[in-house]
C-alpha cells in the first residue's frame, strides 16, 4: 500500500475517533442538561425538586436526616445526584421496577429499594412507606426515567444502566497492594484513616456504610470504583480497583442487624402478650 494512502487512512481513523469521543461527551452533556430542566408543572415538579435536594443532602435535610446514621448522602454513591451515567446512575433506573430481589426473596418496588438504602448504605432507620421523604426521592428517580419504556427486571433490582461487574475474579484481590494504592489515589480526599474530608465522604468507620450495604462486598465496590473514582477522572485498572476495594472493606465498619434498622413500630416485641 502506498505510504500516502496509509497516511490518509491513519488520519481518517484518528479523526473518526476524535469525532466519536466528542459526540459521546456531548451526548452525555446533553443528557444531563435535559434531565435537570423543565420540571413538571405544579406540585409534581416541586416534589421532583424536593427529591433531588434530599438526594444531594440526605444526612442534613430536615426531612431525611433523622433516618440517616452516618455522614453519607445518596450522592455519595449515586454521583451527581444520580446523573452520572456510569456511577450507579438513576437514569432509566425506575423502568426496572417492580423487580425480583434475591436478597429479600420477593418482588420489590422502587420505594422498597430506596428505603433499603437508608438501612444499609446510610446505616440508619427505614423511613415509613409513603412518607414525604420516601415519595420525594422515588418521584425524582422516576422523573429521570420519564419517556423510557418499562423493562421490569426478573433477576435483580438493577436498572438498565447499572454498574457492570469486573471481568476479573474477586479472589485475585490483594489488600496489601490496596493499602498502598489507597494512600496514592484515595487518601487525599477520603483521609488516611478513611474518615473523609470536605472533598470526599468517609469510606470506613462509624460514619460510613455498614456491613449490610452492597458496597461492603469487595466485587461490588471494585466495580463501582472502576467507573467512579477518582472523582471526575476514573482511571483505575480493574486490578487496582479490586485491590483498593479489598483494603477498604477490610477496615472496621458498623455491623448490620436488620431489626435495629426497622422503625420501632415494626420491630418484634421482645415481650409479646401472654395468650
């Protein structure tokens, strides 16, 4: 093949790659923009906005803070209020519900899924079904699926854009390597002792997620780290993400005892009345 033709094809390939990248980036930008404007009119729009506010400020918002037991917000995991298209996004998530949940061994609703997060990721108490905080959050998440077709998930409570698992086996994780990687890539935001800072939430200890949260599983945390961290520039390899996840989840965090996270009205009576 003549050198001039090879140069032309190489240049064409490079231009196509650049255009493809630019188009993808622009599409993501437009996606986020379109999801944050033109709220529904009236009270429905107010509830969408309220839900978004709670998602961003879960541990301090007056409607939700009493149900939260740590320093996390929904946006700690669902980045940019769930608008990040890769990091546990809310985009399209509502279309998957009702869905089968292997953990609960029953079909659950979107509201069930949200309230479970308060017990596990937030290490708090489950808000009542139908409460203002519950309805607001699920209204916001549902709005982010507006116009998309329903695709109820018969296998797991996961939306169509959920975080994909890594291609490598979680048994290959090395927490010793993870400790060094954490110091190099994570500690500047999340602290040497995992307690967090103004730039990042706590990742272990009393103010982080408990042992019942999805991210307490090394494989799930690693998959999330791969697409989410470092913030705004996720560059970790799969092995690095896996090693960091193993180190982070080897650190102390609150235990999960289901009954302790239920509303008091739903906790089993320790002294049932005699028959």
